């Protein structure tokens, strides 16, 4: 049975003007009509190319809105277009696209390796844990009250790097590689489950101190992937009470987290303190209306809305582009999740299936968490909108993860095509054998 080719297909053959009209038309009008005839052939897009379009669109919106958020009252430079593309954010987008293209075309089996301990996924996991530990030392840098970055000196400049972003994506690849290499022991509590949950626990514990939102997201994604990999549900169930206890103490024993949790339902009780960010975010949504104030015409970015280019950039989109702009962004994420889920079902082995699921779920849940925060549906936490919120590490690594997801689809499609070709050859050979038998009988 031949494998169906997943694609998005647009309408059939269209011609204008009709052939009969061209033949009947004479003189100059007929020549013009025949010269203007064109054909619109069927257009199809594979799922990886749909992801490419969605990712480039999200990165373009991110670049546009970050530039708008950082625009203040100042004179317009003469070479505006040059400054728009050739700046730090433009460089981040360029690097993100390059990494996405490289991971789209590479052989994904290189990440798996021959054994678990020599696998690039394991090596990258170790590097991520070391970087997370270095953040807690004097090598770490504090920005906006949070200690999440490593600063690398390049000449006279300092380049910031966020290890938690690297660990978030590497953990997905590591769990997938672990499931592939330890398929026979992963259902064992001591030999399979405990070593894996130890790596997850160490990674998220190093992130939890400064970034509760990212740690919670990683724990949720890791738990779902471990169930898909074959871990017994009761192994994970016994960890739920201690995980809830850790979450309770992580929120209640940190004053600013406790204050955010208590105030988010009634932000007007503390309008100049913990309720300030939620109030300003809601004002952005209310002032934007249906069509928005227009790109660049937002008022909240003039010092009223904190973190307008990072955590609360969706509020700026609501103010400047209105309900339609928000709907467009949410539709792009929904499209990415639907396509990613289709790729999960088509994945050819447990390694690619887990990578596809982890990448799709992480982007979808992170986007949902950010939208929930800026609409004051959940307490305020520092979590970015994927590929839109400013941040070079986030843009580059998230685009790279999408490139790996595209690689999974390309590999599945190639394997499906080869299987279909083999089936067709077998069918033709069977027909030839049947004809030979008929001729021999005759």
C-alpha cells in the first residue's frame, strides 16, 4: 500500500482567457488576448515547507515588533531600512534562519550516536548542565533582577547567552536519545527511570531558582515524553507529591513570586507594585481595539508597559495591531502545532517521534503560557513568546528546534516515498510473473 504524501494543495488548473475565445478573437485584440493567457498549475506544500513559512513569518513579526517596541521619540534616520535590518535583532534573525536551514538538511541520526554515553545528545546535555551551574557563580550576569545569563567577552563587547534556553531544547533531544538507546530498560524503575529522572531533576533544579516558568514547562514536557517513551505511569505518579511540594516552596518562600500570585486576581489592590504590569498590559489590550492604533503608534511602550519587547510584547501587538494582529499571531502558532502533531504521527521511529512531540508541545505550551500571562489569566512570570519576544538565544535555538522538526518530516517523507516505490516495484513484478504464468499455460 503506497504512502500518501502529506501536503496542502490549492485549486486546480485555471486559464484566462479561454482557448475558444483566443481562437475566435481576431486582429490586435486577439493577439493581446493570446499574449495574456496564463496557466495556474496546482500548488502543493509539504509539511516541512509549511513550517518554514510559519517560522519565517513569526521571526519577521518578531523583528518588526521588537523594532517598534524599541522605537522612542526620536528623529527618523535617513537610512531607515539599513538600520531596520542591520542591527543586533536582524543579526539574531539571520543566525536563526541559518541554524534552521542547517538542521533541516543534516542527518538527524548524528544526534543519536551509536551508544548513549557517546551520543552528541548526552554530550550537549552535560554542557548545558555545566553552563547552568556557571550561571549561579560569579560568571553569571544579572539583568532586570534575574540571574539567567552568561556573559562572554568578544573584543570590546559582551555577548549574552541564556543557558536555560539551550537546556530546554537539549533535554528534549536527550530524552529521545535515551528512549532509543534504553528501550529495553526504560520500564525498569532503578535501571531506566531513576537515571533519566535524575538528569531531568538536576537540570530543572538549576533553572528553578531564577526561572520558575521555564522549569515548570520543562518538567511538564519531560513527563509527557517519558510516558510516550514507555515509562510506567506509576513511576511518574509517585513524584507528583514531591513536585507539588517543591513548587509550593518555590513560590511561597520567594517574596516577589508570592506577591504576584496573591495580587493577580485583584491587581488594582496594588497598582504601583505587583499589580502594575498586569494593569498596563490590560490597558494595551483595551486601547488597541479591533484594528489597533497602527504599527509604531503605540503609547504604552513610551515607558508605561515594562518589558514591552520581551515578556509583554504580545500586549504591544494588541495595542498597535489590534484584535486582528493578535488573531494572526495565534493562528500561526495553531498552524505550527497542527502541522507538528501531524509530523508526530508520521515519524518513523521513537527517536524522531519524541523529538517532534517535544518540540511541538514546547512551542505550543510556551506560547499559550505567555498569552495567559499578558491577559492576566495566570500570575505574572517571565516567559517569552517563541520567536517573537526579543532575545537572541531564544530566537536562534527555537528556530533550530523547528529546523529539526522539519528534518523529521523530510526524513519521514523520504522513507515513505522509498517504501511506496518498493511497493510499486513489487506490484509490477507480481504482474509480470502472473502474465508469464498465463502465457505458459496457453
